[in-house]
């Protein structure tokens, strides 16, 4: 039932088997999956949802693509 929703910001998996949790996490349609924890992340890594849970990613280098617009500047010397 986890993937049947139209949202996918985050998920948590609670189990004693980390190998099962990792396999299960790969199948989840979520922007971030916490295993045996919640709200723990390195702020340098991208964060964002999938499906109807927001647009783009915050944090990390992925944010540059979303929050910046490249400009080509030419100067004749």
C-alpha cells in the first residue's frame, strides 16, 4: 500500500534486518527513505519528493540545476 498514494516525500522502514530494509527501500516510491531512524540526513545531500510531493531537489549539487539559470557571458579581448 505504500506506493498506492499519489505522494512520495519520505518513508521510514523499521526492522531488525537491515538487508531486508534496504531491499524494501529500493522498491519504495519516495524521495528519501529512513531506515530505523527519522529526520536524520546530511544537509549536503539532495532532498525532495516524487510524484505530487513537490518539485525538484533541495540541497546538494542537484539544487543548483533547479535554483539557478546558467548564463553565457562573452567578452572580446
